[in-house]
C-alpha cells in the first residue's frame, strides 16, 4: 500500500457493470514526507474520498477485490481509507 | 489503472486462439496532466478504441481477464473504456 | 522480498475488518548496503517491529496473505521478520 | 505485453522439469519506436523465435502459464508471437 | 526471470515455518551484459547457490511457489538455477 493524494476524477464511458456507480479518482502517490513521487493510479473509491484527501491505496488486484467484497471485479487499485496522521 | 493514449497497432503472428480476431493496440501511458510517462503497454481492445483516443487501461492480468469475461486468457493489459473527461 | 527500515506509522480510518487491531508501518526500502532506494511500502506488521528496526518485507499479495494465515486479506506488503545480520 | 528484441540465449542448470527442452531467450524490451528501454526478461520460447526477431512478450505469470497451456509452470514471461509490423 | 549475482546472505528472525531451514540470499539483478541494474531481491535458495554464482531468478510469487513445490509459501523470488553461459 502507499500514501496518496486525491487530485481529480476521471469520467469515462465504460460498459463493464462492475464500474457502474463507482467514482474513479486520480490519486498521486506521495512519499512518506508527503512529496509526490511522480507515480499515480486511477482508483476505485469506496470510502467517499474527495479531492485533497490523503488516502491509503491498496495497489494489488486481489487485495483490491477483497476490499470491494467481490471475487470478480476488474480493478487493481482501491482507496482503502482516509489517512488521519503519519507519525515518525 | 492508468490513463493512456492509443498511438498505433501491432500486427503479429500469434497461434494462441485467445488473440484471434482481437486488435492489439499500442497505448502510451499518460500522466494525469496528459503528458507521456515513457511507459506503454500492448493492449487488447474491447471497446473499439482507435488511434488518438484517450483510454482507461486495466494493467493487471486477473482484472483484464474479467473485462474479457474469460477465466482463461493470456492477457495483462486491456482497454476498459474511452475517457470523456478528466477533472481537477 | 527486500530489506526495509521502519521509519513511522500511519493512522488511518479504515472500515475493512482485516485491518482492525493491525499496526500500519512505513517501511523504507534499503539497498543491500543499507542505503534507502527511495521506494517504500505501508506494511502490515505481524512481528511487533518498531521504528528503527531493519526488517524483511514480503512484497507480494498472495505471499503476504499466507504470512497472515488468511486466505482473504486485502494486503500487499507484510513484515516477515526482523533482520539480525547481513553478510557479504 | 510489450515489444521485445531477442538478443541472446541463456544456458543454465535447472532441475525443475517444466524447463526441460525449453529454450531460454534474452529479450530486450523495446519502446514503440523500436529503441531499447533498458529493461529485459529471460523468456521461455514457444514460437521458435531466434536472435534478431522482434517479438510480443507476455509479462505476467498467469497469462504466461496459459500460453504454455500448463496450470503449473514456474514462468513469468513468455514469447507470445513474432511481430510482423507496427503501424502508427 | 532475470539474471542475478549472489552477493550475500541475510540472517533474520522469522517465525513462519515455510522459511525454516531455507537460506535467504541477496541477489543483485544484472543486465544481459553482466552489469548490475541497481535492483535486487532477497531470494529463497533451492539450488545450493553460493556467493559469486550467476543465477536465474524467478521473480513472481506463483511461479516461485511452484519451484518450491508448495501451494502455500510466502515467497516472491526464488533462485531457479545456476547460469552456465550467456550467448549472443
């Protein structure tokens, strides 16, 4: 998993029903100090995250499907939770 | 998933029947601002995308097979949909 | 697997029960000489590692789930053990 | 999948029977313009590719096993086909 | 798979029984010309490789588990064989 920052949303024409009613968010990967690494994922949102939120991203398909509680879902990255704090 | 730009097609001699009748597209990965990252995938197309289209790419094998609705298909990257808009 | 250094903890609001009672640690990836590579993972801890510990990280979901002894757990990276020594 | 160039062969002492009689090829990853990206894979060959051939590489284990038509085969990358043409 | 060079061993306190009696080796990834790429893996050894050996590394969990002939083993990278020669 990694720490991400929600920066936008993607509107797309997708026929696969697993995406119906799901919001697709652009999430920039941050390093532990909060700086963007340059990597990003288009994530399915299950926690009602919004632009500007710092989130925890599960970036593995099998784990992502378990978060969605669906054995069959064509996803790779899912927002698992909202980050409250990072402590060093 | 990531945002991609269809830039070309690949013509190849492939014996595996899962590829018969499937178009193989070259998709450059874009960053959220629309600039190429340098990465790319050869993707199976299921949404009739064409050169110049901005698309959403599923880059995980198990998820890709679910888009194709086949349990057995030797694919890793599939074009999931056409991107209509990116909002920040 | 890779060698990591525990540098912090993440506090997040996560609804999925697989994370309840689990500590989420920030682990910087080290190269074999002990220098940070710039990569990191948010890891689930099962060995009571603490900040400053050098640890062995399993960075694959199926392997991580086996460490947790759960077939269903939305994780990708798990701290497998504490590193005692690296010999060249 | 990616476009690759076969540049060599690896001769190794391997006990696992899945590799018996299989040629192991060094395949440099090319970008869509035909330039090496610096990445490579040691690939199992199932299409009788030779040095200098441009090939299509499946770089995911589950997909690779399906190309080999074996549920159990310790492979990650397989040469899927010979590339005839790339069109932009 | 990739070509690696065994450069060291890791001694760690690991409770999971799948690691009992297994040697954990540090393997630097080499490019096809034999130069280090900067990447490495901590690998489980099943071929009695030693420091200085050039080896073939399977870097995918499902494939690695098949090399170990265990359906359940929390590993991602395994040394598959000793490299005898690389031919261009």
